[in-house]
């Protein structure tokens, strides 16, 4: 793999790798085919509201590598007059806009930005509706690299998805960036986050599934 390919893979997976599971994308060789599902006609999903203390635990696998990553909502944080939703993953805080667009990652210990997207990456476009489509054009950069990208997203429909945390009705979203990059992820309104994610970076592929969802106030949910 040449330097450009390593840069492209690293930039496009930086918020995923921020959990400390860098070994996740170091193995596996087959590609992930995009399988179009037959969309149903469900009501749209509104933008979720996270509460400080909400927690999601996902298990991941890639080839023979396996691991666990935990994400916890830290509440709203204002930066230069703009409100962001903050999600802590290991030693990294991930900053999302109000619409949950990925803005940047910062080291918890040093409060130093380690990667950013300009403009923020729109993993979701609210309200989610079967058949919805949108595009992204921007720049992703970390401390060593900077590169421009163009992505397209589409919502194929709603599927029943069984994961260790339970069975959920989830919106299946496909993200296509380049021939070497693909993502499919399933957003479930019941947990206010994704319950499954399948991705490919070149010949390397990975999968995440929700192991546990723990709302901040379990007694009221």
C-alpha cells in the first residue's frame, strides 16, 4: 500500500479508529457488496436528542481481529459560540454539530484537535426518510495529511436488524466515496444511534454491532 492509499484510509476512518481499536482495519481481504434492500414506507426519523451519560457499546471485528468500543454522550459544549454534541470514545472526544454531522476529534488529555472535516461530514440528514439522498464535498485532515473528498449517501429503506443488544427497526444508509471505500450503517430510532455498521477500505473490511445500549436515565426510557 503506498503513502497516498494509507493517507486516504486513515482520514476516512479517523473517528472510528479514535476508540483505540486501530487493529480493526489491519486485516481481511474481501470487499463488501452494496445490497439494495426493498424499502418499506415507514414514518421519518427525527433528529435524536442525546443526554449526558447515554452510552453505546459496540463490538467490532475485522478478519481475525476483534474488540469493543464504548461511546458515551458528554452533553453540549460550546466552542467559539457554536454548540456541539460531544461523544467520548476512549481517550478521544468526538464533536458533532447539532445535526450530528462529524466535525472533529480531539484528545481528551491535551484538548488538542487530532482530525477534522470541513465542512462537517453529514452521516445523517434529518428527518431520515426511505429513498432520501444527499452528497458531501469537503476536506478531511489529520495532523499529517489533508485531502479532498466527494461522498454520496442514500437511505435504502427500513430493515429489522438483529444484534446482541436486541432486534431493531433501522434505517439502512449506504455511503459511497470511492471504489476503495464503502459504508453501510443501520440507524435505529429506539437507541438514537447506529446498531450495525459494515465498512470497506480497499481490501479490508470490518463490522460493528451494538452489544449494549444504556440510556442516561434508564428508568424513564
